[in-house]
């Protein structure tokens, strides 16, 4: 093996970027030894916005630049690492790197989910790979698992808890009975939520990751506008408590599910799962991805979904892969779509059981009215739950929960619109899917 | 990419071998598509002992041979898959393949753990890789995870449930209160234990896998004769029930633990772990491996540890890797040891808490005598447990459990030898480690 090092250009030196520096400093020799000398990497350029800002790691001053394109154009750079986030400058940087035939490592799930079509086309054209282990589930090596370890499998099912912030918030609402605003504040105070938490709590961070997992598993690019996404912002302690009474916990889950007709069901939303399922015990900011392959059967990958060094660990794994690919001229190691005939299941056609909570005025015939509307579109009731307040058994307004047998979302939506028109209904019905895992 | 297929020579067409055939038949096109055409494999030779035996999959007759070396020597074979088991013919086959510079894929943990030194030396000399994803934890891609995904990590800790047979037996003893013989019989009836269950229940199957994980994680070959291994054959429902009363479950655990001085603690034995730990919920024939890396932090990999297609799924993953390596002439992709200075922690120096059960004659001073012996070698008691039989409060013989604070195994062994000499002791003390995970 050659003794010359593979040069890295690093765009962004925030939490993850400085983590990459630290791991290479600490374990660079180990990486070299473990790879029998095949992988020897050195950071040669670091682009930051502001040279005067305090840095998370002690890299030499002469590596830094404020010109983003230096990390591509510097002749000593062989591989470009994009950790600046966003979908414009990051796009331009990655496109420039691919055009220069320098492999790219990125953790930018939003960029790849939103503008992957352009970037993967360029990757194919330039025969230069984009690696993105760090984009999904932080330190969990789920990309390599799907792409390489499960290459012999038809990936039948992926269910993931892939946003640590929302998982932490839901856990605190469950365990401590906190309301959403209090739990969010706690997450921010502990550094588990960013200053702008929008993408974490509205489901889109998880959805972006699920889009990447779906593309990897099924070989076609998934358009984010076709994906059903709901967040956790409107969840109340009441439904979490009702869920618990019924034997469930509420988790923000992302599904990528291959249906019998070959179409792929992809959705992200807070759902009920049995307390006994292994995913129910994924707590705090941890992530987990359950995968079912037609050969492998059921599997689960669990670990830290964010954080400096877990995410940097994934970047390093990709850097090692990219460094090998340069020596091997193996341009096809990274992911590229291989199908253009992929189909998604329309959300109206997706089927699960349901939990529906109606806030009603307790008047004669209300149960009959609601039940009739549900029955008219073929929705069967498997159970009900409407605890009476022992201190106020004759309350005028009550919460009535209906549990529905597995049904399509389309008819349910129709029925709910009709129920909402009833006089006795005092608020929009609350709907959770009950997932059979 | 070239259109010519990579030829596979398959030695053994039992459960896993016929699974490999089936997966290639079913998903060969998918593998090719997912790899952008880079991986195209075809089985060209299959060696079996008896041509007349019923086969698990419908491969053409002209592929079969009873001459084992045909799977190496046939010119259409590029990669050799060894699935015959054992440590002699399998050794010769793998050695011959390496000498012919044909990469090897094997699931033979016993062979690699016992005779890895010779085979890895030959692998290095011939610049030809040995791939063994199928040797550890069946379908779980743990080898690739450690070798590639965690390449940037110092692997601080590995704890595995990596023998499904013993895990099933222990679970049935726990849940149904079965004795060991009954649980073993049930496992055999269900096909979860082989006709000869020895290596599964005496701990050595798990120990062989742990040896491979330890070698991968720390870069040196571990001599099986230096490894502490205990099985589950002597476990009684009484200790399992006492464990449960104390908040623990008994699991056959394998540890590979990096100590502060750089030495590696490696051992396999049935141990107590908290019922609340995620490993406690790994049931049936499933396997799980928890890994802590200095960058990644805590992670867990869970899935089927045996069975036809899960194991074949791992073989296919290795075949894909080997097929790429042939095209790339990347001879270093597989594992090779990179250190000769590796040290193991002597078992006497290992430290955990302990559960010790003494069967004693209930005579005056017995607790004092035992406690004194323990105290004399510095062993502190953290708790005791000796339930009185409500129907026979004055029983002559009783079971007394002492829970010990964390201590070294050496002094404990010394103390136990002295306790055994006491008149009041009626059986060998039963010892379980209590693991802090």
C-alpha cells in the first residue's frame, strides 16, 4: 500500500465536523492498522464561515479557510465532507466535488431527500460516489447494513425511531406526564433539541431519513411531496395516558413497507405500539431501526441517533470507504437508484387499526350516531374506552375513545368528516394509528 | 462493468448451503441491480458427501461433485464457500482455496477460532481474503459492523447473546420453570438444538464466536485455551427462580472488554443481568450483540442467530464483498490480525459482583463461619437471600444466598475452597456473576 495519505476537505467545523477531527486525531493510527494500511486519512482543508469563532477542536490555523470551494479545489483534497447543512450552498459544494470526481461524504438528510435526484444523477454521470451513513440514525450503521450486508435481501419492512428529539419529548410526556411545551423546554435545556426545533417535532427530520432508507431499500428516489408526515406538536398527555391504559406507548415512527403489489408504503407519524414490543423500550435520544428482509428475517439496529462523536463515527466509516474506492477505482460503491418504475401506496389505501378520541357532549344517542357513521363506511369497532370521572359521573362533556379494526385510511377520513358535523362533537377527533409490528 | 458472472464453488449443501442457492435463485437479479451491475454471481460447483441424499434445494445435477477439491480447482470457480463444518477437511479446503488465490467465505467459527492463526497467515501471504460474516450471530451483520462501520472506534466493550440454543433453553427454564433436561428436550423437538448439543450448551459455540469478535475488535488472534468458558448444563430452576426474585435473569453472555491497561477480558458464562436491561428481553433463538465504541457510544445489533436463510443472507453479503474484491484487486478487505502484542486479562483478575448459593446444614454459627472466611480475603457482602420454607421453617438443610460486592475472581475462588471444607456445607457452592451492563 502507498504511504501517502488520502486528503480530506471538511466543510463545516461545528459539532460533527470537530468530532471528525477529534476521532482522526485520536484513532487515525488505529484506523490505519485495522485496515492493514489501506486507509490513511488526513484533513487538509477546513471551511468555516467565521475564522474568529471558537472551535470545538484544536486544528491548526493554516487548515482553515472561509472560501467554501477551497475544500473541493485544493489539490491536496481527495474526498469532500459536507457538514454545513442547508440545501443551497451544500448543494453547490457537493455538485462541485462530484464534477471534480472527488467522492463526497455528507450527513445532510434534507438535501439528499429534497434534491437527491439531481445529485445522484450527477454522481452516476461522474462515476463518483456520495456516501451518507451519517445522514440517517447518527452512529447506527444502517446505510451500510441495507446497502451491503442485506444486499441479498428483498427489504420487506423498515420501522424506525429515527428522531431522538421527539422520542425524548414523548418519553417525558409518558413518564412524567408533562405537556408538550414543558417536555420541549426540557429537551432544549438539555441540548436535545435545537434552537429551532421545527423539523424535529413536525416529523420532517424523520421523514427525510425514511425517504433515504426507502430509496436505498427499493432502488428508486422518493419525492418528499408524495410522503405522508405528521409531527408530535399536537399530542396531549390525555391520549398518552389513554394509550398507556390500553397497553400502548406513543412513538414517532417511520415506516417503509413493501406491499404485495410491489408498491412501497412510506409514512412518518406518531403511532401506538404495544408496550411489549422491543421498539417501545427505545428511550431518550436513542434511535432504532427494525428491518425485515426476506432472507434475514427480523433484525434491529439500535444506538445513538445524534451527537458529536456518534455521527462523526459514521462520517469516518464513509471516509474509510471513500478512501478505499479511490485506490480501487470502484466508482459504484455508493448508492445510486436503479429503478424508475417505483410506486408508492397512496395514503388513503394504507391500512392499520386505529384509536379515535371524540370529545362529545354527553347527550342521548351520541354513541349510536357515531357508530352508525362508522358502520356505514364499513369500519368495525373492536373496543371502546371512555373512563368516567369518579368525581363527576354526570359531566356534560366527555372523552370517548373508539378502537377500530384494521381499515383503510380513505374511508376513515370520510367517516370522520361526517362525525365532525354532528352537533354533539365539540372538537376535531384525535386519530392515532395502532401499529401491528 | 463486465457481464461475466463471478463463479462460486460451494462446499456443503445442507441447511445453509441450500439456503445460499435459494437466495441467489430468488434475488440474484436484485443483487445485480442493487450493486449497479457490479455483483453478478453464479454457483458453478457444489461438493456434497453423498450424491443420492435428498437436497434442500433444486440445483441442477451437473453442478454436484463428491470431490471436495473440485470447488477450488474448477476453473469456473472464483470464490470458494466452505459450509461443511469441522476443522480438518474444511481447513484443507480453505488452505487450498487461499493458495489458489480464490477468496474464501465461511461460517465455520470453530475452525477460525481454533486454527485461525494458520489460515490468516496464509490469507496474508497469498493476499487473499477470508470472509466470515456467517460465523458469528447468523444473519446479524456484526462482522462488517465492527470491521468497517466502527473502523474509527476503539471497541471498548462487546457483550453478546450469541448462542440461540442456550438462550432458548434458559428462557424456557425461566418462563415455564422447566428443568434443564426438559428444556433441552423441548429445544431438540423444535429443531432449535442439534442432535449433538454439546458445543451449544457447554458455552464453546458462543466462545468461538466471541474469540472471533475479540480478534476483529482488537487486532490479535486469541488462543481458545486462554479463554474462560462455562456452559448452562448445570443450571437449576432454583437459581433461576432466586435470580428472578432478586430482579435478574440468567443469560449465557460472552464478553470482550478492553481494560484500562490495554488488556482484553474475554469470557463466556451464564450470568445474572438486570431484568430491565435490553439484553434481558432477547428471547428465544434470537441473538444480540451490544457494542460500545469510544466514538459511537452504545449500540445494539439484534436478529436471528441461526437458521437457513438468515445465515445464508450473511454468506451472500460476503460473496458480494468477495466479488467486488476480485474486480478491484483489493486484497485487504477481509480481516487480518495487525498486532502481536495483545494481552488477555487472567480470569483471576476479572471483577464483577457475585451471587453465591450455599447448601448448608442449619446449625449454629454457619453464617458467621462463612462470612468470616469471605471477610478474611476482603470480600464484602452486599445482601443475602435465604427464603424460609413456610411449611418447614425448621428444615435441617437450607439454601443460603450471599450477594457479594464487586471483587476479583481469584480471592473469591480461594474463599470458596475454604468454605467447602466447612462441615455444614453439603454441596459445592453455586456461583453466578452479576454483570453491570
